[in-house]
């Protein structure tokens, strides 16, 4: 892989599939999985920093997808990517807020996971 593939481009020159699927979906899910893994293991200030970082990354990706939405064969794909990314960003902000409030209020912060 080249360094150009790995560097997020927010000037509108990167193919939409790379910005949306690699930076938007894969990296965001890995980051959030790390947050969920660390949720019961760290104190609230550190959790707040992780969640703020996730929201900032989500804002960065939302802008990158919006700018690069025209770099696809079909215009409708760009519109769909924009709408999905905005919905993801709103969801991410709400989930991060609720996770932080739950972390603050719990004496033993654990997520009710089925495994």
C-alpha cells in the first residue's frame, strides 16, 4: 500500500469508496471496539477523552465523505454516502453521550454484553 492510499484526503481527490468504507466504516468500528473494550477498565476522565476523540474523528470523516462524494461513477452513491454518514455522526454523538453518562453514574461500569 502506498502512503497516498493511507492518508485521508479532504480536498475531494480520494475515491469515495476508500473514504467511506476504509476511513468511515472500518476505522470507526475499530476505534469504537477499542472504546467498548476499555469501558470497564479505565476511569471517567480517560473515557471522556476517548469519546471526544471518537466524536472528533466522526466529524472529520463526515467532512471527508461530504467533500469526496462526487468521486464515484453514480451520483446517487455520493448522495447515499452523505446521508448515511450524517446519520452515523448523529448516532455517534448520542451514543457517546449516553456511554459517558453511564460511565459516570456506575459504581462498577460494565456493559451488559451477551458474552
